[in-house]
C-alpha cells in the first residue's frame, strides 16, 4: 500500500476478510462505491489505463493500477516474480496480469483514494509511455497465446527460512549474499579466514533474530565439520589456553564446585584440559575426526566423536555443560538447547559463548563485521536468546563479554585476513621478534558469555 495515506488503513480489515477466500485482493477506486480525489486529467489517464487493462488483458477487476493489494502467501511463494519484465508504474498492471494467469480467486473492494497527505507523485511521461508499451506487449502475448511463465518450479519454498525463534516468515535482508568461489570444508575451520563470504544476512521482523541463509542442510553441514582439519589452530595453542583459562575463571563462581562436565564442540580438547585443571570430571563431544583424535592422543582427554544427539545416555547426566563458540554454527539452536536440558542434572548449569549482535561493534562495522561468514548461521540478540533458552527450559542467569586472548602475531594474521592494508608486512616483521608471543586480551562485546540454569518444570 501507499504510505502517504492515499490508501486509508481503515480498509485493512476488509482486505483481511476477503483474503480468507481469495488469493489476491485489491482496493479499487473504480469498483461500485469507490472514489478518487484526482483532478480531471489524472482521472482520465488512470481510467483509460484501467479500461485497457480490463478489456485488452482480460483482468477481471475494475482496478489494475493502484498498489493497495493483498496476496496469499502461497501465491507469492510460487509466483515467478523474476519473469515480470516491467518495473515502476507498469509493474502494478503486469503483476495482476500474472496473478490472473495463476489464480481465478481475485477480488476487489471499493476504496476512497484520498489526496496524499505528504510527498509528490513520481509518475513521469516516460512511465506513461512505458505503461502503454507494456499493455501492448502483454496484449500481443495474450492474442497469440504465447506462454507466460507464471509459476517457477525452481523457486524454493521458503518454509525453511521461518525464524528459528518465533517461526515468523517475515524478514528483511540486511546484507546480500556473497558466495565463495570454491567451497570446501576449509571454510568451516575454526581459524577459517573465509571472512566476507556468506548467504543472505536476514533479520526477523518479528523478534529481531539475525540469521544467515545457508544453502546447506544440516546433514551437509555436519559432513563439513566432521572432515575439518585445522593445523593453524594449534599454532596458537598458548593463546587458546590463556583464552579458556580466562573465561573459565569468569564462569567458575557460578558453577557447582565439582562434578561431571560435558563440553560440546570441544575441538582439540584445550577447553577440556582447562576444565580438568579446575577439578571437573570431563567429557568432550566433537564432530571433527581430526580434532577428536588430537584431544585423545595429545591432550589425553576423553572425547566422543560425533554430536550430542548420538552421545550414549549412560554418559551423564552432567552437573555442567559448556559450549564455546558453537551455538552460532548450529542449524537449530533450540533443538540442541533442549538436548542440553535433558542431559543436565536438575539445577545443572549450562555456560556458553556465542555471537551477539546487540552491540556497538557490528553496528558500526555493518557488512564489514568480520563474523558474517558462511559457517555462522545465527547472530543473537538478548531478547531472542532469552526466548530461545526459555523454550528449552533454561533460564539465563548472567551474561557478559567473552574475552579472547591472542598473540600479537595472530592479531596481525587476522587483520590481514580481513584485508587490512599493511597487516601482513607488520605481522611478518613482528613474527621475527620476541614480541610475537605477546598476549593481548580482546573483547568488543560482540561475543558474549551466557550462563544458564536448568529449569526443572518444563
Ligand atoms: Zn523471529
């Protein structure tokens, strides 16, 4: 609808009612009872255009050029919108023409089209000529029965894009997709520098959850993670240890003092080792065969190679479950949270870190925020996180910034991966000095640490 109040919102209830039995509904100036505040010349042009549409194109409604319209979602999902040739003013007519080919369930209701309360008309002479040409073009196709693509069989049904949190189908595109030229498991490595390639970044209009429209199903993703090998990760093992020790110290006061701890996505086992040092009986779950092997052979930590779903029930229940930088990789975080709930002892604690978009850094970086990448499927807000956890019977008790401790050399390596000019040169120079192992704590707040308790009466 036009937002300048030419289309009075009071008609929306009528539209909603009509949509129950129709696939397409239009507010009509020229149906019986309709009115229009145009002057003489504009009325004449508009009337003529609509008459031509009605008689030459076989459009059954008296109105074809105003945009006060309602569509059934099923119709919109399957319509081949990309084959509509015209844009601007002509689009309104051509889209009804296509709707008419797709369905017989069209309806109109009379409206009083008021003078706009603000703004000016954008319909130029060029638009009028284009509209006439477009009517002629469509009439020609109709006359000679030239087939018209109405449904697009390849258009994906957008059911999978329903918001993970609130199931809403309505979202806005924050950033368009940027696909990698060659895609293999390497972009799913922990240290992947595949920054800046991702699917469409979408924001749920209902709850604000931000998600990456991945082209891969859950099975394919798990396949990627199972085959990941990532020796670069081990190059910075000291800073990995420092990072886990730093963050474990943050969560420790809120954990049971001892007991069974499960770490999901334990990767090379460093987080397990740190939990072990803190006096817990540890077990890891890790899909990557390479990382799980490393954990057992080098770190001497027990790891179940696979995913939580397949972990035998005899393992557990657990006093503590941790999950570091994993939540954003999961295709269905709520399902995993529910599994975590079922594996925790009553009153058990679940602590995890994940990407957080309610923060100044992603806001100022916009599309250049480095965490928009293929393997990250979700970017959480505090509201959405609270709602997701509640659905799984978990209660958020605390959250704060997550801190990465990194070496100066790694810092420049990352900057270089982000395309910062001169970073490689400086990194190489520092790499030759003892400064390379200088540790810096890093926390912008765009990664947050969440601590939750299991609620027992779900
Ligand atoms: Zn939502």
